[in-house]
């Protein structure tokens, strides 16, 4: 599985993550924004992010 993970700041200035499949479909995303990037990454890790 070669899903692409993206960690980004949204328009409100909060950190979010998004997981995109090789075919371009979004298969996962954070349901809330985070004030701290590290908190966002911790949530992504609970959802399968390994840092690759």
C-alpha cells in the first residue's frame, strides 16, 4: 500500500492530516483541527500513519 499522507494547516490555522490512495481517492482524514502539529501527528499515527 503506497498511500500518501499529508499534514497541513487549514484555513483556520489548525493542523489536519489527509490520507490519499494511489488512485487519488481520499481514504482518511482528521475529523478535527489541532492547534499543535505534534497532536495532529499523534492522531494520524492512531489511524495508521508510520512516518513514511
